[in-house]
């Protein structure tokens, strides 16, 4: 009862007997500014909106100043050394968030102000702050963001209110920070800045708090990067399919379509900005180019594989490149047809005679020599033998042409295999290098 009596008596003395003016700046000397110290305690990062360039955070402000008109002698009031009054009853600095993105510039809950017997006032209002924060997504999802929260007095300048940091070291309280599932808090430094405006000779101090956060990339790695890496690997596996299977082209197109659909799903989660290209967008572009090139190389392989001597003739440079140099570089060997730059180039005569090339004019002579000695009579044996020799010569030429045609067909098929192998090696190197270079290019 006595404590309540002393507190009521003190409030009556401070606010009724000597009417307190909450609009009056608490300074005995009009030329001296009121010293106000401020700090914040970060409780939680509620959301970081990359598309709208905003951050929502839960902060506890701490504002301290000294009001001489609120001082009292505690011995006269039963040793009472602290009271708590409504914020509208005392003078408070009109500190607002300069870069607020909320419809209310003052989102704080107006808690009571603690006043001690020496006139020291402490006000700790909590609030949900929505502030503008330029988001740099160049290294998304391995990015580090620094969101600034700028506090300052809206009407008082530096000549009337001296705004200072509560902690001289520039560090703020993060002991009660609630861990966020997407963002990891690195630090929250602060600094004081003073700005001059052309309109007024007075300086305007402001306090800048920098919330530095790093994105947790595990979710994006498992749900975006790993599936993309698997799809790109399947595109390389498609090169192992033989052309005769008939599924080589359809397999590549299916992978390309699946990657396109997956990119459309991922685009919804990626920040929509044209200021910078996200790291993951660069990786998807590289994978898309690789899969597209695999489809193009498959079409070229099929085109070369199905060429026929009646429609296409292999040029000399094509034969040298596709049948000699590239196979040697790719360690591809044809049975019975090995070649290296240190050896003379093989000719078609070195590839072995056709199957039926032993049938020719010499065979004709041998057949004539082996035929029984007969006299030309009226039964026409010699004309029949000439006709048989002509037929054998015709069949021999047909078989020789058929063997040469088969050789050309086999050359085209082997050239297609060389192109397919070269595309697989090139795109494998391209995929590995692009993955390492792009994904390692982050802070």
C-alpha cells in the first residue's frame, strides 16, 4: 500500500502539481541538444521478399535520454527510484524508419516508458518492420545480402537532438535471435551518419543498422541443382545409344523437354529481376545449351549414318578428318584398319581386296585354259563359252561394285560413330567445366 501511495504521490507531483509538457524538448539550455541513444535487438527475420525488394523483421528498439524535469528525490517518496508511465505522457524523440516500406511509418507497439529518479528515460518498443532492401541475386542461391535499416528523427535536427548509437562498438544485440530456415545471420553492425541538406544549415544525424544474412543453399541444392545435374548427365548417357536402336533422337528430345519444364517450375522460385543474372540461371542456361547441342549432334549423326554412295560422296578432307585424324585422337579403332600420324596414310588398296575381286580377266583365261580342247562345230560350243565368260565377268563387276558400295556405307557409319564420340567428349568436358566454373563463382 505504501509503495502504491508513494507512486501515486510522485505521479501527482510530476504531472498534476507541476504540469508536464510532453511537447517541450527536455533541455535546460535551449542551445544544447538533447542526447538520445538508440539501439536495436533483432528477434527474427520473418521474410525476405526478393521480388519486391523488401525485408520483414521483428525488432526491439531501445531508446534512452535524460529528462531533467522528471527527476525526483527518492528519499521523499519512500525510496521509490523507478516509475513507468504511458509514452504519451512524456516527451519522446520522433524516431522513424526512413526506408520503411509499410503503410505505417511507425510500426512499433507503444509500450510504457521507464523513468528513474535522476530523470533517465528508457523506452523499449517492439515492432514488425517492413523495410526496403535492394536484393542482389547475382549469386543466388549462394548469395549474401545486406539489408539496411535507417533510423532518424523526422523533425529534430542535430542542433536540437543528438542521435547516437547505444553501443559505441557499433554491434547490436542478437542473443535472442530466432533461427531462420532460409537465412543465416552473419552480423548486425551499425554506424552513425550525418547528412547536410541544401534547405537547412542544420545537420541531420541518422543511425544505420546493417543486417547481414547468408542464404541457406541446402534446399536449392537438393531441389534444383541436383535434378538439373542429373538431367544433364542423362543427356550425355544418350550418346551411348546405338543409332540402329531408333530411340536416340527421341531420347534427346525427351531430355530437352523435361529440362524446359523443370526450368519453368524453377523460374517461379527465382527472383524476377533484370538488374543481375542469378548464378543458377547461368547454370541452367549452360545446361540447356549443352542438351540442345546434344540434340543437334544426334541429328547430324543420324544424317551421316544413313548416307548412301548413290546420294553422297565422301570428300577427301572428310575422309581424312573423320576416318583418320579424329579416330586417332579419340582412340577409336576399326578392325584391320589402324592408322596413326607416324605411319603413311592407308589407301583403298591397303584395305584388302573385295570378296569377289579374284574373279576377273585372269580367271577368264584360266577358265578358257581349263576348258577341254574342242573343235568348233555346228553345235555352237564356243559361242556358249563366250556367253558364260561374259556372264561371269558381269557378276564379278556387280560383286566388286557391291563390295565398294558396302565399304562406302561402312565408312559413313563409322564417320557417324566418330562424330557421336566427339560430341560426347566435347559436351562432357563442357558440362564439367561449366558446372565447376559457374557453381564455384560465389562468395
